[in-house]
C-alpha cells in the first residue's frame, strides 16, 4: 500500500516497511517479550521491568537495550550500534555510546553484567 521513489536509502525503505508491518499487526494483542530471571523487556509496549518494577529509561537507552537484546550473543561493533541506534547520519562523538551504555548499566542494576564490553570492538548482550 506504499511505494518508494528512486533513488532511496535503505533506511527509508526499512522505515516504510516497519510502518506497514505496524499497521498490519496493530490489532494484534501479542506482545514480544524477552525475560531473563527478574528482567522483563516488552518490545511491543516499550516497557522494561526489573522484579516487576518499571525501569525509567530514556528513549535512546530503550532503543539501545532493544537492539542489544535482539542481537544477543553477537559481538556488535561501536560503529554498528551507532548506525543502528542513532542513524547513519550521526556525526557526534562516539563516546555518546559509552555514556548511554554506562547509564543503561546503572539502570539495569544487578543485570548490568548482561552487557559485556568487548575491548577494542564494542559490546555484546550475554544471557546464558
């Protein structure tokens, strides 16, 4: 029910596809939920809970956590995380990623160890 005019960027195509998929699944009550011990992440409702208490995260922290979880067990480079979470046109200091990881770990409390730093590479979400 939509079209993309050439030339187009892959980001625009993905955003349009996401919008169509959201419209298709709008009436669906299924929630995509990740759980690990007391950590619960509801992707559909954009809610993060630790021991049934809602964790207050910024929108970027939520996006970063979602991306890490959806790619759990995969070594993600700093560049990949910045491109996927902030966008291809992000030109700020790459320390922004480190700051957000630090704040995210602080918010996750006992579950902060699930985000592993890969020295010289980036980060990985580990939940065994």
